[in-house]
C-alpha cells in the first residue's frame, strides 16, 4: 500500500514537472515570437517612415509599394499613422489616412471586428475610429445589435458619432447601456458642434446623467452660442441642473441678460447663491453692489466669502467694502469684509 502511494506521488511530481516545463517552453516560444514580430514592425517603420512622410506631408503621389503585404507591415503602418494623428494631425493628413485605410486596411480590420476575441474587436474599433474607416460602418452597426460589453458599446457610440449621426442620437436618447457622467463627458467633448447642437435641441429628452454631462460640456466649450440653451435650463425644477447650468455659464464667462440671474440672490439653495455670487464678477459692480451686499450677509460662510471676493475683484471694490463696514450692523458680514480687505477686525 505504501509502495503504491510512493509511485503515485512520484507520478504526480513527474506530471507537474512536465506541465511546468511545457508552460516554460510555451512562454519562451511566445516571447521569441513577440520579439520577432516587434523586430519586423520596427524594421518596417525604420525603412518606410520617410516614404510615408513624403506621401502624408510633402504631397508626393501615393506609391503602391506602400500597400502592406503582411500583418507586421499593417502594425507598422498603425504606428506611423498613430504618430501623425497625435502630433501632426490636420485635415489633409486625416483624409489621406482615411482614404488609404478604407482601401487597403478595411479587410484586415473587418476580420478583427468579427473575431471571438474581445481585445481584437476592441483594437479594430479603435482603429476604425482613429483612421475614419467609414466602409466598415455597417459591420460596426451589425456588431452593435449583438450582446456586447460596456467598453464595446462605448466605442461603437464614438464610431456612430462619426458615420451615422442619426443612430448616435437615437442611442443618446435611449441608451441600451447606462453610461456614467464621466463616460458621457468623454464622449461629448469630442463631438462636432453640429452634433452638440442636435443634442442641446433635445436636452429635455436626454437621460439625466447625459443631460448633466452635456451642460458641463457646454461650459467647457466656452462658446457663447450655448448661453440661450443654458439659460433655459435655469428654469428647470431639478436643482442639480440649475446649479450645473450656472457653473457652465460662469465657465463661458458672459452674461447677456442680467435680470435672468437676480432671483438666485434669494434662492433657498446655498449652492445657487454661491454661484450667483461668482457670476456677478462678470457684471459691473455698479449694477451688482446691492445684490452682493445681500449675499455678504448670507447665512452660508461660503456665500459671504465669495460675495466679498467678487466685490474686491472690481476696481471700486475696496472702497465699497470699507463703506459697507461703516454702515452695516451685521457682525459676520463685517468680519468677512475685513477678511477680504486683508485686515483684522476693528477692536
């Protein structure tokens, strides 16, 4: 019985050793293959980057010897294209890369797009977006009708925004996969002004998370054309939408209709009063002074502090604060005025 157990243990050790050796050989073989592939890619980039520069930058007519003949050459072209798009991209370069990719790389990425491997599908979609391979639009839409991951769905939305704006807007209105604010913002920041306009026209129909991100995006774009859309949002019942809209308007840095903002001076929401105290920096103190004095006496320390700083930002702010100190009886407001003036409280 003991002899049988020893034989079993020895057999098990032998099998485990064999497995470890096999895994080690596989990893060594894989590494050798990777080094070989990377060497071919580096060799291609070294040999042909000058020819691509002449085609993409100098305007030399395309030569057929640049057509890839292997996977490694395609990967080398990917590196070259990615470098140009990141560092030297302009419309002419993008058009040339797009035309070449639609003609000579389409089949390669089509195979990857239909692969069972998630990473290969994702790689194909990244390249379809970067190289503007519009000829694979239908293939992407077909993939979108299957059960896909969150990452694939997000990447498909970026592709739809390029090639099928109608389908993109449909997904924005009724998303099959709920996205986070961060994901929406990342998506919206890269949209064309035309698509942003289409979304702002339908802002009331968008999912709340998307609406929040769109409002923030309009602020980050700093385009005065978005002001009317944002001012409409100031009338919404959703407090978060109003606060974000005020913040976006502050980012744009322009107020066209001052009367629109005055009701927020006495808002029951302290964040709205804080934002209006910030926004008053965009208007002359001669207009905002009585409202800032109200905010200087606010129950919120943050609102009082911002009101005082806004007054100090005006050329007549110091004089106005000193005059306020002389005539006010609000101890907390006076303290804040002294703090803004850089003085200690009077004894």
